[in-house]
């Protein structure tokens, strides 16, 4: 699989990574056996970038990755985790002492002395203007606890603030055919600054797979049930902030754009990979088949201009009014 340079770090990552939120929690139950099979399938398909967080299953996702790495010591992968969502979201909680404590827990979960990449996990907006916060992150690097750091953001303005920080290696942001705003300023700024872009929620929480109907339901422990209005965390993390009924109809139109031999999900991933400045995209998977199908999107031919234009027209007509000014 194609590998792209990861921002300023010199590290390279597969263009299709694996998001492991599903292996932790909030997407229905995934057994340890199934989680290991997903990781096996992703690695066999050429995935070299794994994204996790300390709150995914209260550390379960990190521990599963550690167990998988112990069973596969020769497989080289870059592991990125996140920190900051284990406490009430107040700027004063983003301190060096807390960073060290959170980092100690993640290093123990992951079974490593130095974590490849640690990202602030969608912190309060005020955090981005705090010199003390970024000084503390630099301290973690100096102490050898982390190799590099980045930020996972909710809004484009937060992304731009993070990109302006000289130590930022990467910005993780929602980017998919139902979330186009980052194309305007964020991706160009990241390219100019040498900051990597990690595209998350690439399938709009599964909408872009084209498998859902207006009658589709999800389990009670799935965020697509309990967070549709942002009851638990930012609404934009669920269906990219799009109303479910609107999303289902728009996804049906998007599915018609898929080239012969490609699924709608693969088409969405291929669309993301074509956006200049994207380093890696991190679809999740709950089965080996999903992991392999996602990775296969890297082998698709580039989408033609007519398809790119059709995506823009669909977004402007159906999606823009709901999301563009919010994030």
C-alpha cells in the first residue's frame, strides 16, 4: 500500500489506516477474538497506521493493540493514541501533571516506553491558544514519553490554530464527502506548514456505505443511537452532524457515483485520498472483511473530475446547510 510522509516527522504511514474506536466501545460489542482478527486483516492488507484513544472502552482498544503487537512482534505499525477526555472538559485540566498521568496510563496499556504519536482529544477551544499546553507537550517529547504530538479537532478554526504551532506533527479532522469545509483552508495550511492530516469519520458513521435505510436501527450502546443530537459528545462525530434521514437520502445518491467494481464505502475513501494534503484516512472495522475492503480502496483508480464535481454538487444541495457553518 502507498505510504505517505507523516507531516514534519519524517515518519511514513499507509494511506489507509485503521481507526480502533469500534474495538473499544460505542459501536456495539466486538469480542477480543474479532478485534484481533480485524487487526490481522488490516496488517495483512498493508495498513501501517493504527489510531486509538485512552477512552475507547476505557483503555480496552489500547490494550487490544498491545496484545496484538505482542503476538506479531515483526509487524511494523505506527500507533497513535489520544488523551484528554477522561476528565471534565475544562482548559485548566490540560496541564503537564495530568499529561504525565494520562501518558503513563496509555504507555502501560500499549506496553511501550515511548508512544509514536499522542494527540489531544478534541480539547476545549481555549486550549489551542495556551502556550503552556504546547510547552507541556514539548516536555513530553523531551522526556522521551512520546515521539511526536498532534491534535484531534472538531472545527476548522481549531485545526488552523493547531497547524500554527511549530511542534504540531498532525491534525486529525472529520473529512468525507459529507464534510467538505476542511478543503477550503485547513488542508492548504497543513500542506504549507508540513503538518500531516488524519481524516477521521470517513464514512460519516457508516452512512456513506450506502447500507442504511430510514428504518435502520442501532443498538442502545451504539453512539449512532444515543448521540444523534450531541447528548454525549460533539454531534459532528455522529453521522458527521448530518440529520440521519437526510444522510440516508444523500448516501443513496452518493452510492450511484461508485465506479464499476467499487463499493460506495471504497468510493468515499478513494475520494478522501485524492484530496491534496491528506496523509492517511482511518476507517474503522468490526470484521476482517470490512478491514480488507477498506484497505482495497487504496488500489482504486483516481475518481474522474465528473465524480468530484458531482460530490460537490450533492454536498452543496443536501448537506451544506446542516454542517458547513458549524464545524
